[in-house]
C-alpha cells in the first residue's frame, strides 16, 4: 500500500512539473520567426524539466518535461510538427540530469549543502549540455528527412537552434540550480524529497 501511495504521489508531482513546463513555455517565451514559417524561441521551460529531475528523479522529471512541452507544441501551430522530437529530447534531458544527480552523485544521500549545490549544478549542466548538442542535430535530420524540408532551410534552422538552445541552457542552469537549492529544505520537510541513507555493510562475524 505504501509503495502504491508513493507511486500516486510521484504521478501527481510529475503532473505538477509538467504544468510548470507547459505554462513557462506558453507564457514566458520570446519567438524568433525563421524562414518557411518556422520559429525558435527563448524560454526557461527547460529549467523546470531539470528541476523536476533533481526533485523526482530522471524518469519522472524527464517525463514531466516531455509531456508538458509536447502538449505546448501540439497546441501551437508553429511548433506542432516538432512535438515528437520535443518529447524525446525533454525525456533525455531528465534522464541525463537524473543519472548524474541521483546515480553518480547521490545527492539525496547527502546533507552537505555545498556538495548538493555543486552536483545539482553539474547535473543540470550535463542534462542541458546534452540538449545543446542533440537539439540542433536531431532537429536537422528531423526537419530534412521526416518533415521533408529543403536542406538550406534545415541548415538555417539548425544553426539558429544551436545558438538559441545554448542561451536557454545557460539561463535554465542558473534558474534550476538556484531554485532547487533554495527550495530543497522545504521540499524535504514536505516529503517531496526523501533523504536516502547510505546502506552500510554489516560487519562479518
């Protein structure tokens, strides 16, 4: 029963972060129109994808970003064709961030604020660094071979995407790092973050 309740709680928390990703993209973004009716945008929604991975773990955090931002794309005629690519990339952002934060650094096992801050930032950089590389590359092949756009248009979109994605990543790392470490004590008290204790091996008799 306890495991079932924890799963239900995780799903609810995932929905919350998905909503944050959705709202931050639909409300707090600056569109940059490009040839062919396409556009790229300056936004902070990736920060909430990363924040979700730091709080909930890579799978749930990535799923929150994937769901929230894919729905945002589907509801926008400019971005609707990129929804499948968005789902995959945002899921990967969460998985990479969660891998570094929870499986390599194991930040939920530490009470050292400096350690947690350092590794939460490193994990954010890893997740969004992946996106800086993968987004324009995946976008190029997706636009040219899936959507059938001319190579010249695909090249322009990839170049603009690389620059804008880098700017978004830098801003999102700052926001996610600050928010996570500022909110972590409150989230731990509320139970959204559960500190895991290191399991020590029993002495052999």
